[in-house]
C-alpha cells in the first residue's frame, strides 16, 4: 500500500527543515521500519498496566529534557496504532496538554496514526468482547465472522479452507510448516520464512518440545532463579510455587534449547536490531550466555550475545511480585 514509504517521506520533510518529528510504533518489530523510531511505551513512558489505571498518564516530568522535546515537536507518527489500547492515547493526550499547557487535543501537536484497521485488535488479558471492542477503532467487517454474519452453507458451516491449511493434529501442523526440518534447520533463509503462532503457552511449549526433538543436537537446559522482593512472601510463596508459574511475557522455569534452534526475543535489548519479536538461530550455548544469529529485521545476519538477565512479569494477575 506504500504506507511505510509515505510515512518516511513525511518524516524526512519535517526533519529536513530542522523540525522535530517523532516516530513510534506499538511493537518493537514495527519500530524498526521507520528511521529513528522507538516503541510507544519507551518514548512516551506509558503505564504498563492500563487495566488497573483509572486515569492513565505518561511518566514524563514537565522539567525533563524529554518534555522539552515534546514542546518543540511538530509531528508524532504512531505506526501500528490499532494494536494499542485506547488508554495509551488518552494518557498521551493528557500528558501533552499538561506539558504544553494547552487545552487542545494532543497539546496542538499533529498526530498521525497509521496501521491496518482491519488487522489486529489490542490484546486485553482475560477480557471479553465488551472489554476489547471499546479499546480500539476497527472495521465492522472484522467482526462479521464472530457475529455469525458471514455467509455459511446449508449445514451452518463457514468455508475457510481457501484461507489456510486445515490439520487435525499439532504434529500435522509442524510437518506442514517445517517439512524436513532435520535437513533444513541450519538454513537461515528457510527458517526465517516460517513460524507457528498459538494462543496459549501450553500449546507453544508442546510444539516447541516436538520441534526440538527433531533437531539432531544435544539439549541445553536453563533454569530460572525465581525470587520475591518481600521477605514475607518468601514464607507464603516458596520457590516451588514460583517455579510452577508461567505468567505471560516470561519463559518457563525450565527452558530447553539446542544449537540450531530458532528463538525469539521477548524484550527490547538493543533496538532496532534486537527488539521484542526479533527472531534468531542459536549458534552456541553457555550457562549464562546465548550466542545467536539474527534472521529477521534490519540486523539480519548479525551475531549477537544474549546474557542472563532479570525479568519481571508486567501483566500477571498475582497477589505478589517476583522476578
């Protein structure tokens, strides 16, 4: 559609005249497509848990250097905006009005929202349709299937075989997406063109175990070191309980890897080359370090080192905190 080309042209025109134009995206991968772009959460310091915030606001001080950048900013481009919760836009609007001491929307800064409004609704943890629908603007056609408005045959079935490959078992899916994996797992181009998405972590873990068994290398096992910052929680929630938890956004307690296995980053490490969603192939494994080759994005072909690090669940519905 030329969306990225047009956005780059607009950004270049403003920056050519020494104007400030900020480019952000709802995901790390999308942020790699625009020059000078970062994730919206990183740029605007958006609250991580919008579901528990009645009046969301960005964590930006009026006296900070970042606030001064916004005062001089002429344009903000927000790519893949359909993936953002409406609370993100509300928080940005309140913050920009406060920073620029203005009553007009977004403090008078031009905001360009781009994305496919038929593509993706924002993810609302444990939400239903009533939670998801108000959080984004989208085409009514997108919900036609879920509302049973799509034409069906005399038995009430909707034909989807023209849109996808239907399989009966997960093993059939892996064979269809990764045929002859044992002979091709070392091919960076071949692996980079294939991926399997699943709605639940249990399904992901099952498919991963199946795929790792096919790769003819030895397993390397990493175990997380789970702790709670509150001394009282140590008594109430022992290590065994923490190890059994699998909150979204965190790897399992026992992580099995092999040299040659494809992996994906779940954190923004060194944008734009190493960001959330970047895919890599494991090159070597050691107790506290993973050496891998990037196979997607602008850093494709680069060899990087991923160290052991602290991870905190950002959206876990738990009565305590842990890392």
